[in-house]
C-alpha cells in the first residue's frame, strides 16, 4: 500500500480513491446475463484501471461550461466575487487556443520513488454525451514539490461543450513510479512457448471455468467471467501469502 498525504485548500475537492458509480458513470445496475446491455462496470480490467487513481470533485456551486468559438476557448460559469485569498480568480483561465487551466491548489505528498500523474477521469470513456473535461497528462514529483499550482485541460472541438458540475468528479491522479526507464526484451523461444501454452490452457478452460458465468449481451457480444475468476484466485493467493 502506498501512503499519500494531502493538504486541501478547498475541502470540496474531496480527494478519494476512485470508485465506479453504479448506477452512474459506470453504468446501470444490470446483472450480467443474456440480453443485458453491457456496461463499463462489467469489465474488470476497466474497473481495476479506474480504481487505481485518486478522483477529485468539482468544488464550486455553479457549473462551468467550456466551449470553443471561432478558435477561442470560452469559459461560461459564475464564480462570484474574489474571496480575497490571494489565489487566482476566477480559478479557470484560457491557455492558448486549445487549452485552459484550473488553479487546483492541492498538495499531494508521495514517497521519493513515486510521482503524481494527472489524468482524465475514467468517466470520460463512458460518457455518451462527450461532455467530460479532459485533463492533460502531467507528471509531478511531489516528494520535493509541495504544491500543484494548476492543471491543464484540453478544450473541446468547435460545437462541443465540456461541463464541470457541482459535486461531480472531473479528473483523477495516478500515483506512479518515478523510474520510467523500460527495457523491452524479446522473449526467448522457451519463454514464448511457455506463455503460448498458458494462453491455450486458459482458452480451453473457458468451457469449464467460464461456463457458469457466460452470457450474451444485447449487442450479441459473448462475455464470461474467466478473467474475473482467475483474478480472484490470484488475489486470494497473494493475500494468503502476505498473511
């Protein structure tokens, strides 16, 4: 477990480990079964990816609508008078022709070998309205940088509107290793053969391991719980080893 310490300048940001809201942006509470519509929460890899971040909630009372008109970023929202805290006001500001910024003023302290990476909230990938703000990825080494002064968002294309709504998650942050060097090494023949055999065994097990959990969605897509069941078994084994 990684410990992340935080300082809040705006309590309503309410940072927490990202949760899949069902019903909500994760989909409807529809059990897996023949004829059911498939939703994001049905996909365990997506759920695990979503839950790996820290989500932040829009802390203001009135919504903000972001559009682009004639090539310029337009920010429409009522923030009221400057509270006199010394912070940028209003907290959102156009940044060139394609981006805008938000003075977040959140301090996340992570271990020296970790960093904070800004990301779009996973609900961006589930919104049919295409109205979710897009936080631009950035990596901050906050073990020695005690502030996140602002974050950058990509403005929508002409004719689209991104909306920040009170109490709604608008971005997330991932805690990632600082050492990003990756050594790509091709598998030798023995390792490749072992992986191929492992894959064949998993594929063959779908007829047994996945039989009870198999279902055909409303869009004629076949799903089963093979990955989910294996994940549960591996996680249980890991917990037993640690315990």
